[in-house]
């Protein structure tokens, strides 16, 4: 009997603990709660702390009340001047009314799917009225304000406040980028060709001037060399003339010796001259030569 009582008390305690845990819930400072009764919202709890609900009948849905970030997928936009560009935007939003949010979109995941379409539609609407030059200039701050206004008008009935919408990046489509790159490449190649042609022209002028200076320098050097050589020859002739006048016999002998050295210096020199030639005047009396090659007495 006592054992059965103890088991009964234990069951009661466990049931009480389960009931207590099911009736209590915590709301953090960065969150807000929506209390549902049989799936129907009955109250919104904004105050953080420990709260009570009816167990097994009521349940709680928590929503973040901080400013949240959302990256919209890249979207191709046509500007007013029919220029195509790819826009990558992001938004910052806040759930200000959990009840409207739950009644409209139920979950944050469902909201983001719809929110992406709203941001992209607002971006196309705002950017489609201006030119590409205005979009990529500093004036696009006003465009982002216009996009934010459009998006806020769409999300306000959902209990969402859009804090900011920004365009992170604006690019040309791939095919346009490739075409622009090819035009830029062609333009740079044209400029490079013109620069090379100008360089070749200047190089030819410099080379021609260098060749002209080379010819002039060589001509002047040859002229100077000829003048110097002429002066040297004249001085040599004068010295020889002075020497010849001082001792005619010795000078004649000296010049004959130089002629012998020049003519007979090589072993394979062959000369056919008369024995009484003036060339051999300093060899003495050679006399008649016999048939055997010796001198006749």
C-alpha cells in the first residue's frame, strides 16, 4: 500500500513538472513572442523574461526583433537609355509587428522568398527611369532612397519596416563586358601602334643624324690626318734635303743601303740586272762572271 502511494506521488510530481515546464517559456532581449491558442494568435509578448502560457493548449512562436540583413539575388536591369546592367542589392529590415508578420507570411523563410521579389521589382522600377550614367554616379543615393520607399510600401502590411536598401555592385552583363573589353583592347592596340610608329619615326631621324655626324666626323678626321701626314712628309723631305746637302756621299750611301734592305731582304727575291747597273754601285767591281758562276780573274 505504501509502495503504491509512493508511485502515485511520483507520477503526480512528474506530471506537475511536465505541466510546469510546458506552461513556462522565455523571451530573450533580442526576440519577441507570439502566443497561439490552437494555432490562432491571441497575444504578442515584447517584454523579455520568463512568461506563462496554458500547457498543451497554447504554444509560442519567437521572432527576432533585431535589424536583419537580406542579400537580394543579382538581377538584370534595363536603364532608361536601354543599357543593360546587373545589379546586386541588399536590404536591412526589422519585424515590428509579429502578429501581422505571422498572419501575412507565417515564417521568416517564406518572407525572404517574397521579399527578394519585392526588392528586385523595386530596383527595376527605380533604375528603369534613369540612365546608366546616373546609376553609376554619386546620384544613385537618391535612387536607393526611392527603392527603399517602394519596398517599405510593399512590406508595411506584413509588419516589417525596411531600414535601408543599398546597391552593393553594378556590373555590365557578361556579353557586354566582353564587347567593351574587346573595344578597349582594340583602342589600346591602336594607341600602341601609333606610339610605336612615332617611336620608329624618331628612331630613324636620330639614326640618320647619327650617321650624318659619323660621316662628318670621319671626313674631318681624314682631312686632319691628310694635313698632318702632308706636314710630316714635307718635314721629312726638308730633313732629307738638309742631310743631303751636308754630306752628299754619305746620304747617297745610306739611301742605297735602305734600298738593298728593301729589295734583298727576302730569301726568295730574284732580280735580273746588269752588273754595271747603278743599283750595285756600292758593291764594288763585280767583274765578268764565268759560265760556272765564278768571277774571272
